[in-house]
């Protein structure tokens, strides 16, 4: 028995070291990289993070998922008299938002935060976005804790490789992301432009909305961080296509949950699915232009934030 325990105590550390080495050495292989170690993707988080250094003391900081960085066009808000930055990222849940705020909120120092909340994001486990953040954002202690909280091997493997890639190989510093990836073009200030229309008519099953407890806790932490700095915020839910929106069986419940946390705004504008939407949960160019014009008017009319004179 003593000999067996001795062998186990020797094998386990060797196996752990071997596992770490395999992740580090195999991370550059295509079939592995696609899953856990890809720097640069259609959401352009890598470009967005490197662009932040050009923005300080902005009027509006946008936070959230792809519904954020593909909806809130910084150029439109600039034309209306606002300086702004869009810190959205693909499938960004409040768990990742908290990491990004810890790192960039003070330098951006916004007058107002618009925090996009979407039902599908608030029920999300955050793994996909965790991988994206770990690959494309400089590692911090908060990012490590976020990865560990997912309790997911994909995120943990990405954390191992990202640590090796960033701290030993310094690959993040030298990596340059293409401005155009597929149909997605990065616009300075954080917006991601998609002008093509791929809308497909589908039938979705009815869906009862839920909220992930970890995401709810993280959202409260994000709001508390802004409260500490006396930064006002508004939770905004962007509009889905009717074919998806009408499948939510308890959307009013979701609205109530968000409104109980913070000032919250949700509006359904007169849009046509096949005209105003890129897909069921993302606005196309016509819908984006209509929604941004509406939101700017809403912000001014309700004295939430007016342009600097």
C-alpha cells in the first residue's frame, strides 16, 4: 500500500507538468488553436483593447456582447456630439465585463455607461467569452479568477496557454489583427461594422427566460464598481427580430428583474425582420441607424446625458 501511494504521489505531479507542457506546446496546432487559443476573431476584441489607449474621459462607454459592438455605432454618436468607446465583445457576459472594467474603467473615465443586457447573455455560462478575453486581453489576476469561476476545462486550458503565450512568448504584444475579418470590419472606437444581410427566416421554439446566478452576481459587482466612482449607468436591451422576440414566454419577468437592479430601457421600434435585421438577434444597417437615432434622442430627451456644448 505504501509503495502504491508513493507511485501515485510521484505520478500525479509528473502528469500535471506533462499536461501543462502539452497545452503550451500543442496550442499552436490548428485543431487545438481553433478551440482554445485563437488570437483575433470577427468580434475584434484584440483591436478594441489596443485601441483603448487613444481614448480617455469619454462621454459614453458602451459595454456588452455582440449586440453592443454591432449596434452602438460610435461614429453616429460622435456626429451627435458625444465622445465614446465601445468595449463590447463576442458573447460578453457580466463576468467578463467585470474583468474589463477592472482594467480599463479608470482610464476611459466615462460620464455615462450604457450596459447592454440581453436575455440569452444573462443566462449564458460565459465560457465562450472567457476564452475570447483570455486570448486577446492582457492577463490580470481578475482574469485568472474569472477563468477559474467557470469551472470549465476549455477555459482552464485557454488560461494555461494564454499564460505561456503572453508571459513567456509575449505573442500578444506583437500580434496585429486584420481590420476586416470575414464580413466584419473594425471601426476605431470599438464599433464593428457589418453591412451584408444574411437574414434567414426561421421558426424558433418557445423559450422561458432564466438568469444565471453567477451572471447576476457579476452584474451587481459591475454596477457597484461604477457606483463607487459615481458614474451613472443605464441598462439597455437591444431589439431582437420579431421571429425570435415573440418566442420568449416571460419577457416581462426579465424586464422586471433588470429594472429592479438599475435604470433600464427596452423599446420595440417598428422594424421589419427581413429589412432591419442581419439575423434574428442582430440589427442590420437600416435597423442600426434607426435604433441609434432613437437612442440618442431618448438620452437627450430624458436628460440622461447631453452632448458637450
